[in-house]
């Protein structure tokens, strides 16, 4: 009898300990959730709302039973604002992939037909020279600054990504960055001025590898512009085969590492390399603009000043058009093909922005609304507060939809503008070639 009593006692104590441990674990988890929800501050604008997700139960992770279990832990007498603040971290949609598609969407159009030449008219097959594109990107500390549209480095990376992604498949690309190590303090000057790196070696474009290259650096230090050009020249000399070499140098300031970039550009241009050196001054002052313009003149290339996300994107869109225009025909078939391409891009915009985006907004709204109804049913929130909560959701939906509409309009306008510009060029070239005959 004594043995049985001891066993029962041990069993009860064991169960009690297990129960206590489980309760502590649940309490710790609940406290963590409570803390996260208290720290969370809901966004008031669409851009902020788009970054709030993905929520704990967003998309494929949605589990109604688990969600309701968490909602049951909410305190009683919630206000509309309190309920919204607690529910958003659980159910905010994952808009990230959609926003990325919109930001990286290539609005440029290209003509897919071979341009006529005297060689082709004589029955001779003309082999086009291989094209190489080298991009030198300033990663000095000043590139962390802000311009209209966002941080300069982020905008530069996005613009370069769009540009190289839309180049012809035959083009080989090299991306070299400079000033991306150390800091802009005197103590780090030597380290920063020696920081010149080819993060994407000359080769055809591969999205995943190029994306990884863009993640390898951030703006931090000084501006070794001359050194970057010098290293580029040495690289090009090692492979000076018959080819077209296009060099794009993007900088937001003057040389700060005691070099002479104008001298280096002259040396590059004077070598036996068929190169065109184009300079992009990104939000530069008068002194920097003067130096960069001189570099472009010496390199017999172009100079362009950009000061916002829109102008930077327009610049690379234009350069993209320049490259493609050398390869394509300007006849009637070109106009027909161009119209089809415009229609395809507009259809994509309609599907991804006007379709998928709307579905995501609607699905989020339904889940947020249902969560509020559940709180009302469980008497966690009174009817008057539930009505206010619904108004908050409607306001959120409206802001997200306004953002969607604005992005759709911008993309459509850009496609239409590029279509009109290229179509006019096709017509002009067709007329010019017809007259010459």
C-alpha cells in the first residue's frame, strides 16, 4: 500500500511539473507575441503598408485554427486601433515580390529585325562585332545620400540591374565598383582608395549571379575614380580583340584619392581599344560636373547629369535603345512587331499590377475583416469599435489601391512613351533609307 501511494505521488508530481513547464512555455510565447505587438507601429502610407508583411499567417501560412487561438489571447474591450495594431503582424500580405516586379519591370522596347546594310544587299553576310559593356559604379560614402526617389546607391543598383537585364544576349557585361571599403575618414583613406573590385567579371548576363554581385557592396568610403579607370584599362588591354567596348562610369563626385581621372581616360582612349566612354554624373555639384564632362570629352563619349530615380532610369533606358537600334530593321514589319511588343508589355502590366495586385489586396482585406468579425463574436471588441475597425481596413485598402493605380499608370505611360519614340525612329529611318535608294 505504501509503495502504491509513493508511485501515485510521484506520478502526480511529474504531471504537475510537466503541466507547469508547458504553462511557462505558453506564457513565454504569449509574452513574446504581446511584446512584438506592442512594439509594432502600423504604417500610415501605402509604401509603409507594403513593407509590413508577410504576416505570421499570410499567404500559404494561413491557418485559421492557429490564428483563432492567437486571437483568443487578445485582451477584452479592444479599440479599433488596438485590434488593427495586433492583427496586422499576423495577416499583412507579402507585397514584396509584387513591388520588386514593378520596380524592375523593363519599360523599354526594342526592334527585333536586322537593320539593312550594304553588305546584306550585295548578298554578303556581315558579321557584327561583339559588344562588351563595362560599368564602373561609385560606391563611396556620398552614394548613401538621398535624392528624389530614394537612396542614390539603391537607385543606381536598380537602374544598372534593369539596364543589363534588357541588353541583347550576345553582350558581355563587367561591373566594377570602387570606394566600397573602409570609411570616408582620414584613417581609412588608404584602405578605401585601394578598394577597387570587379564584382561581376566580363561575361553574358546571368540574373542570379548579377543580383549576388550587387549585394556584395555598400557605399562607405573615398572616391578612387582614376584608379578604377586604370584597372579597367589594364583589363581591356588583356583582351583587345576586335570588338565594341562601351564603358559607363557613374559617379556622384570628384576624385578624392589624389588621382587624375582625366589622364586615365585619355590613356584608355589612346590605347588600341575600340572604346566609347560615357559618364553619368549622379546629383553632382559644379566642380564634379566640370571634371566628369572633361572625362567624357577626352573619351569621345557622352556626359549626362541625372538627379533623381526617374532621370537615372530614363538615361539607361535611352542607352538601351541606342544599343539595340544598331541591330534592327526599320521597315513596316518592325512597326508591326513593335506594336505586338507594346501590347505584350501592357498585358503583363494589366495582369501583374491590375490583376495579381488587386487579388492580393482583396485577399488581405478579407482575412483582416474576418479576424475583426471573430473578435466581435468572441466579445473581444464591441460593435462600435468593430465598425471603426472596418473603416480602418477600408482606408488601408484604398491607399494600397491608389498606389497600385499610380504604379500601373507610370508603367503604362513609360511603355507608351518608349513605343512612340521608337516607332518615330523606325519611320524616320525607313524614310531615310527609301530616299537613299
